[in-house]
C-alpha cells in the first residue's frame, strides 16, 4: 500500500480494512501516519487497539 507508506502532501484519507485487532495493529505500525481513526462496536477492543498504535492523534468512533 504505497499511499500508507509514503509521505503524501495534501488532504488524503486512506481506509484500510483488517481481519482482526492484531492485523489492525500490524498495519498501523507499518504505515506513515499522523492521525489514526479506530472504528469499533466494542469499547474494550477499541481501547486495547488505541494503546498499541503510535500516532500523533488517535480518534475512536463507534458504539462506545
């Protein structure tokens, strides 16, 4: 995924789906991003994932 690994100048939003929380963390840690959005219907799972993603800004949305 070139868009997730290169520094892009301008307003860009890439949406990358994942099979499970371990895939989410692996993908997030392999990208170049300033902000991460976590969408989940489980508050506990969202908090777990957010703690393991190093990003400048992390946003959580869903049924939390």
